[in-house]
């Protein structure tokens, strides 16, 4: 259902969505049960003429079991949520699958710089490709990133990938993603980093092999027109829906029409 609002575009976005679904289902179940009971009791035991209110201490076993049994059930469901969380956390955050490509992501007030290690797969060599607010990657390839910050705390967030990672000054934080569909998606900063935080957006474009080769050649020859810059310059062309994916993103268009 979440894909209706936002694309699911990475190898692990489905796992994150499922986790949210499980949590929503469990919490939703208790929410409906508790509020249903509340409304029922309000109506059933409302003030009536000639009926005196009872004083119930809730100390008898026949009364305490109404607290204890739901309590045990909630704890059991907590265990389910925690177990599901740990599995997803270990698979995504603790495991670094073998890489196809390496990039460096640098956050600063208020933009993103990207350095692609290029063909040799080694950063800080002559074939590195540096871009600002505009990241280009290949579909179905695993990217390792080294995340850094030049000044304050930032957070590298790609909602379509369900990826979010803090950038901490003085540290290099490793992570990974594997895009599964082509298109252009939002990158945002998800950590309050100063008064320009709200404009700290960028774009990640996921290419097929041919399209990637063409774009990188254009970047190297200086003829590439940034997708992100173009998008910022043309306000009429739906600034929020950046997707080049065929299907229509009606929710994003609705948002775009409001703002
Ligand atoms: Cu920020």
C-alpha cells in the first residue's frame, strides 16, 4: 500500500515496508479494540436515573485478569515487532553485501556533493566523477557509500529507497543500496541542520547501462544539464513528482498542486 504513495525502488525497500505494515497491523488491532471497548462502556454504563455508581477497586483476581491478560498479549506482540526489527536491521544495516560501485556522499550546509569512484573503484583517483546535488547510478548494481559531513549533522535520506543515514562531522559512515527500478528520485536531508535545511534537496537518477554511459560522458564533457537544476528552474513542471517512471504518481501530483 505504501507504494501507492511513494515508489519502492531499492532491494530492501520492501522489507522496510513490510515492517511498517506489521507494526501498523498490530497497533491498529489494539487501537480499534481499545477504543471500541471504550465507546461501548461509555454508552453501556452511562448515567441512568435510579442507578447508583459502584466503587470498584480492581484488586480482586476476577478484576485484575482484565488488566493482566491483555498486558501479556501486548508484550507477546512487542516480541514479534522486536524480532522483525532485528532481522531487518541486521540484513540492511549490519550486513554489507559485495559492492559493484563505490561512492562518497558529503553533506554540507546546504547541499550534497557526490564523488563516484569511477571505473577503477577507488576514490580520490583521476577517474572520479564529482557532481553536486545530482547523483547518477546504475540499476540493479550494489553501491557502497561513504557518508561524510563538512560541518554539522545531516541525514542522507532517499525515501524511495527507504534509506536514511545520519552524517556525522569527523566520521565516515559506510552504507549501501541497490536500486531496482530506473527513474529519478528525491534525496533529502532528514536532520535539522540550520535555516537552509528545507532547501537541502538533491536528486538520484537510476539509469540503465546505456543511459548511464551517455550521461557520464555528458558530465565529463561538460554538456550535461542537471536533472535537479532543471527541475528547480521549472516550477510549472510538477516540482515534487520527479519520477520518470511510467506510472502516474497521483499523490505526488496532488501535493505539487497544493504547494
Ligand atoms: Cu540538513
